[in-house]
C-alpha cells in the first residue's frame, strides 16, 4: 500500500532519449503539494517531453516517477486519475457548442446528471466563459479557446494540473485571468506545473521554478532562490548621490575590492557590478559615506529570467 506524501511529484534519474538525441538527462525533482511550479527553458529544452512522461503519454528511457505517492508504472491508473493535462495547442471540436464540449468530457470522467451540469457550469464560470456557453467553439478567439481547454482540464478536480504553454495566444486580459485561476486552484490544494515563454508573468505567477536547458535541470527552488543562484555573482548596484561627486569619486570606487565595471552616468549617478556579499556591500557604502561621498539611494538590479535564458542560448551559439 502506497503511503501519503508531502510531494505531488517525485522524479528520480529521469532520462528521455529520441534515438541518439537526449531530450531529458538525469532529472531529479521533488515538487511539494499545493504549489505552482514553473518549468522554464528555451525551445528544445525538454519541457514537453518531461510533461508527457509525467502523464504516461511517453515512456521514459530510464528513471522513476511518482504522482501523489503513486508510481506511474505500478499504479498508473491511480496516478492518471489525479492529473489534468493541457497540452500546447490542444485541439477543440469546433462543431460543438461550448457547453457541449465540456459536457462530453465531463461524461468521460464519469459525471452524470445534475453533478455533471453543475461542474460544467462551475468550470465555465471559473474561466469566465459562462456567457459563451451556447456559442460554437469555432467562434471563440484563440485566448478563449485556451481558457475553454483549461476548463476541460479541471472538470474532474485533478490534484495535479500539468499545463504546457497555457498562455499561448492569450491576450492581456486572458493572461491576468489565467494567473487568478491558477492561484485559486492552488489555494484550494491542487498542485500546478506550468511551462511558458511569457517569462515575467511566469516568475510572478509561480511559487517555485526550475531552469531547464538542453534536457538538464540547472536550478530549482523558489523564484528568489533560483534567481539568486543563477545571478549571484552579477548584481548591478546603482548609486544616487545627494550632491555632485568629487573629481576622484570614480577612481576611488575602482580601487575597492570586488567592484567591477564602474560607470559614472552623471555627477549624481553611478553603477557598478559587485561580487561581494551583502555585508561587504554594506561596509563599502559606509566607507563611501565616511569618505564624503553622500549616497542617498541604493538600488540593486539582477538579471531577469529572459536575460538568463538569453545568456544560456548565447553560450550555446558561441560553442
């Protein structure tokens, strides 16, 4: 008998090969229950292959996967019934009305009668398509179509949602709605795995993220943890002075240890890359103040997720 687990997803030594091509290489990942986890990476990183392996649509070359404590090989049916999977560009039957499309899949999940009708209505309201229930699916916009597929994915109240590029084709309003929906289902106890190329929104939406590159999971953790580890040596410090800097300000700053790439933008504005820790930075700022360089504002800028991925791709192209 399988025991309860604090992890919704446990992946051990996952490897997925397509002939001689390694799509996912020795992935190890545990995702706690009730979090929104974002899998981030450029095209070809292995995100979709990972999702397909989790849903049993793809047999991995090697490794072990369990969903809510159920081994997806030994307890495949138990694992699958707890998953709601939304693939990228999922097809929709265009000759059906919106409610008919959901009604069909609700019946496939064993819902009947009033329970089926109520759940269809609940899901339509959740994705803000209740006013479109009698429209033909083919009349929906791309963003509405994505929300309809999301409603279908949630019909059987899965404890794990796996969403591959769910924001694809969505306008701003639909993306805001998506964030609200995912936060709501997460707050109700479900776990969400999501991939997306709309990276700023992914970092805002998710509790945890993983950086996947050429099949390798480079980093995983909370958004702040991953961002710190991926960019920990490259914080850009911007200083605003209370009065114009003296003539020797730039040369003074350049002599300080762990200060790199000093740029004096104006007599009141200076930036540099700092390789020290927070305590060392604090000491540097105190020394600057004591040396008659009155600093009135300090801001720190670290790389965004887009910059991290761009650097990974640039490294690959330069090889």
